[in-house]
C-alpha cells in the first residue's frame, strides 16, 4: 500500500504492480483507488487524519458521493480490451483507469484521480463537499497545498501510468519466470547432487548389496519418507549377488517381512510399462498395509523389471508425495537399473576372465601331477580365511581370485624345472623364484586384477623378511599375500610331493603355528589353523584322482 491509499477491506490486497503504480501516480500529484476483478474498490486514498494538513481533502476523496464514479470507471477498465481514455468527471477532475492483466484475464484495476484547482470552482465539487460534510474552501486549500504548484495533466498522466503498468507487469512476469527458473535449477541441482552421491557409492564399493544399502540410506536422508526399500526379484537374470535381496532403511509401520511380501508380490508378473508409480490405500494392498501413499519405481534391466525401489509414509506437514520427490525416486530407480546392467556386464566379463585364468593355472598345475588342483585349493583356503577374518564379501572374492592366480607366473618357468623330481640347482631355484614377478608382470596390465596384484607378487615373502622377491617383513607385506603364504604352504604340506608324502594334518597345523612370527603373520597363523578343512580334504581327494588319471594316460 502506498502513502496515498489505504485498505478498506482486509480480504482484498493490492498487488505489487498496483502498489508500484499508486506510488508513481502519487509522484505525479494523483490520488489512487484500487479495485478487485469485479470492480469493487478495496483500497482508497488515506484517511483524513493520515494526510497531514489535508484532512478536508482526505474526507472529500473518501466521500460516498465519489465512490460510484470510481467503481464505474474501474468496471469500464476491467471490461474493455484496451485501457479506456481518461474520463472527465467534471471540469478539473479526471479519472484515469488501468487494469492489470494475467493472460487473457483482468485481475484488478487502479483508478487515479487528477485534480486541478479548476475543479474546486465546480458545482459537482461543492456537492461532494456537502456530502462529505466539509467546507469547499477547506478542501480547495488542502488541494492547493497538496499540489504545491504541480498541475496534473490527465492525458500525460494516463500515458505515463500506461507505460508504468506495462513495465511493472513485464518486470513482475520476468520475476515470476526467474523464480520458476531458479526453483527448477535448485531442483535439478539437488537431483544431480543426489545422483552424483549415488554414483560415488556405486564406484566406491565392489559389494553390490552394500552399494544398495548405501543408496537406500542416501535416499532416506534426502527425501522425507519414513522408510525406503529396494526389492530384487528371485530370478532376475542379472547380478547373482542381488537376486532375491531386500534392503530396507528405517522402520515401516508393519513388519519387514510383511513389507517384503507385498513388494515381492508386486514384482511378480508386472510388465514395466504397466507400472503404477503412486500407490494409494484405495488401489494398493501395499499402501493399505502401511496406511499411507507409497511411491514405487521399477528398476529395469534389459527392458525387464527386475526390482522395485519403494518409499512410503511421507513425513512432514504434507502427506502427499510431491512431483519433485517422485522425480527423485524415478531418477534413482533409473540409475539403479543402469548400475545393475553395468554390474551384470562387469560380472560377466570378470567371470569369463577368471575362467580363462583358471584354465591357465589349472594347466600349469597339471604339468606336475603333484600340484594338480593346487591353485583351486589355495583359492578356496584364501577365501575361507578371508571369511574367518571377517572381511566383506567383495574382499573375500578378491582373496579367492588371488589364490586362483597366485602362481600364474609359473607359466614362465621351464617345464623341466617345474616338474623336476629331485633337488633343484641354484640356477633352477632362481628360475622358480622369479614366478611371483613374472605373474605380476602378466596381470598388471589388466585393471580387473589390480586388487590381486599384491598377493601374486608377495605370496613368497616371509614375516621375518627372509622371503622373496622383495624381502618385505611384517605388516609391510600386504595382508592378502600373508594369507596366500599360509594357504600355499598348508596345501604344499598337505599334498604328496615327488620328494615326500603328504604330512599328517596335526603336523601341518603345528608347523604353521610354530612358524607364526618367523615365516607367517603371528596373528593370522592361529586363525588359519582353526579353519574347517573338510572341504579342502574333499577337493584334495578329487584332484588326486584326476592326477592319477592324467599320470596313467
Ligand atoms: Fe608360488
């Protein structure tokens, strides 16, 4: 509200354009009334008390006799397409009307009055004075004081106010567009930021289930839902580690099993295109179960729905999921689908690659009937040990693969040396000692094998620093290599060799324990000797049978 108008009804409020327009009119020496879309005046010039030294003029402006003329002018402005020309109410008193437009609709009108000293000489002026109960001379005096030498010109004022209205409306439109744009920008930033964080998790861990848990956590933190869950189908043809997995963050208002049951049911036999993303208690048993709307986004792989990302029981004052929240979850589900596809491709490639390496190491082991199956057994022992050490699934897998490939460098050792029955000469032994470095050289160009490289290079190091190839000691030896050293030695002592029979289990275990602190890590050796070796024994029997067949052939 400007200095020249005051509200007469609290239910109507002048728009920012109307307020600015009244300020400009006031600077031109004009008085303003504001009307709503129906032409009803809701704000008129200031009360007489508020106009210092012009109380009589204030009463005149707010008189009941003037109001019908003002409202009629406002209605004319609201009805027409173009702004009407100034209306001469009586000589020296002009009304200029402007209407604000939103699209094709006129939303309000402002009526500005240009009064000149000529008006005070008219009968209409005196009539209004009479109606307002003020002396015409007093009003004329106030007017003269108010104008302070200004002489408002209706035609000029109409032109200036018309331009002002256009400018102000355009500026308001620009501000609204800017607001919308910045809102979209903030939304898009938040979405990108969330997806960026999710991507970082996806790249930062090799354990798919752990990644899913972290993603759920991030979504639960970023979005106002009581719970967030991801359910993968039983046979989804993708990453085996994720099949039939259910990851839930925070507590739904039902049991985890009940929620899991509903999500599993939802996954059964629903085509990707038929998916309903916003579930309500009226049409979904899941929404009825949690007594709230649930946003359920499908996770797709190869055009098939393999899982669902769901969030429910929205917190905060508005219980309905907003379009922004749905967009977030939609983007996150798409992201999960892409992650899953990449992971499936990666797993496929890794399995193919490990299969090749396995065939390679098996062929090396098979050169010597005594080492047949050695790498596979070391792989099994290393992964069992990793499990006993409490390592995560991804690391356990790394230990297994490291065991599989630890002796791949033997491919560079002459067969005559590798399979020699008797004692090795110094030169032959030097050949053998090169196999960790040869193996490291073979694998180092393969990014997939990066986690295994330290194990391959250092599996013959000793805790006391007397091993090879780098004479590393203690904890300077990578832990994967310390585990491989235990598994490698255990297998060597437990299987027949050309120069001796397999040693009894008790002796093997006693030897490993005895060598803790010299050959082996003193903390790991006691853990290793307590492992369950039944699977190892089964494998050994199988491999010995294979070796016998090869030897007989
Ligand atoms: Fe070796």
